C-alpha cells in the first residue's frame, strides 16, 4: 500500500441516520442518536490521526423543512450535545467553530452555541468546524451582502473568502459522504472547488475508524492536479 497522506482538512457529510434506523425498525431519532455517537468517535479518530481541521455537516438549511418532530428532536440533541460534550473537546484542546445561520435554531439554542464556541475559540489543537443550519448558497449570498455593507467595490478570491462563515479555515482536502448518495447537498459549495470526493454506501451510524482510514487511504492514492 502507498504511504498514507493525512489530509489537512477532512469534511464529512454524515448521511444515512434515517435509513439506518428504518432498517432496524427504529424511529429516525434513534438513528440520529446513534449518529451522534459516531460523530464523537470521528472527532477522536481525526484528532488521534493528527488531522488539523475537521468539518461535519450536522444540519442543513433545507433540513429545517423536515417534519417538526424530527427538527425539534435534532435541535434538542444539539442542545444536549453542546452541554455535555464541551468538556471533552476542552480536554483535547479542540477549537470549536460553528458555521451556518444558527439563529434558525431559535434564540436560546443559538445563544448556547455561541457561548460554547467562545469558550472553545482559543484552544490551539484540532479545529472542529460544525456546519449547523448551514447552506452553501446562503453562505455565499450572506458573504456578498456583508461585503456590500462593508462598502467593498471589488473583491479578490482571498478577500471574498474572508466574508464566508469559514473565514480563516482552509478549503477541505477530502470530502466524505456516507449512505450512497453521490451529491453535495449544498455543502461547502465555494470551498469544495478542488476537494477530493469520497463516497461510501456505509450509513453514517456504521461509519467507524476503519472506514475513516479506508477513505484516507483512498485519498492517499489520488493525484491532485488543480488543473495543471
Ligand atoms: C443525516 O441523516 C442526518 C441529517 C440530515 C440531520 P438523514 O436524516 O438524512 O438520514 P437518511 O438520509 O434519511 O437516511
Ligand atoms: C445532507 O443530507 C445534510 C446532512 C447530512 C446534515 P440530506 O439527507 O439532508 O441530503 P439530501 O436530502 O439527501 O440531499
Ligand atoms: Mg439524508
């Protein structure tokens, strides 16, 4: 096998919780709970492998139009996660960043998220970026509007990227999507220009460290040309 190249930034579209639950005759929320455990494992694995940036797609702007039961279950899982998981991130010196229009989650949860983000902001280890209430198109439009408000007349790519939610975070080298869907679903549209894409049929709650290493090994064999 070729030498393993550890990507600087891995982004993951954690998809397939609902189908995982359905195949076990469980409610979709049980799939989200199992998916959350796998997210916790993923953070650990990436940190142990020396990955510098990990971004996960936790909730899209479009996911808000799911049934209100599922949306509120996802939001209360997020609230619980923010409360219970922060100390573990702190112990690993993980820097937390949330990207998205978190006000969509309601004032209370948005405030909780902001507080947690602030407390984790000055950590110096791996950056964990959580895309929550995130939409790539919304991010681009919001960047343009911020630039206009700031009186910008013309922007370079570099200046533009500073108006994105992901300001200061390098583009993802590898984007992994589970559950067999071969699409980006509005994830990091601007930032994924030259990302390597990896799709697997494994459903998110079944995605373990061995699966992660398989994706990284596949990435290691890629020849990135950037058009040259
Ligand atoms: C991904 O799993 C989690 C979220 C989108 C919040 P899904 O809920 O999309 O699961 P499937 O795709 O229906 O199986
Ligand atoms: C993408 O999955 C969003 C997340 C994983 C959070 P979806 O399940 O929402 O995507 P579609 O609907 O299959 O495109
Ligand atoms: Mg899905």
